C-alpha cells in the first residue's frame, strides 16, 4: 500500500485529507468503494433513495485515468444490503470517464 492509498483508507469521499474528522459518523449510512482510484473510501449515501443506490455513482477525482474526470462505481445487484446506519453496501469500480 502506497502513501496515497493509506491516506484514503477509512475516509469519507469528499472530505479533505486534513479534515479534523475525515472518518464516518455513527448516524450516517455509507457504501464502501472497492477498486479503482478511490478504493477504500466510504461514500455517504444517507439520503439516497434505493433507486439512486441501484444506479451507482460517478465521482469526481483527480486520481483516475482523466484528472478532473469521474470514477464510475456500481453496486452488485446480487449482494445483500445491511440496514443503515453504518456501511450498508459496496460499490465496485466500473471504469473512468472524462
């Protein structure tokens, strides 16, 4: 694991690396990002409807194939989701887009 990967682990997507509390909050619901440039980050999906979760996410990042582009993450439909709060599901890397 390199320094960038260690910096991302256990942090919530969208929080700065120097945020005093970059980790998850106990009353929020998260998806774990698996693979790709954002591997190990948590995505806050607290206010997402089930159909939004099913649609996955296109997340802005400077770490992907196209800096300033988006990393695409999707859930696997066959995986069960735990009721929130906490980590309820996983989103898997599906590629990048400019």
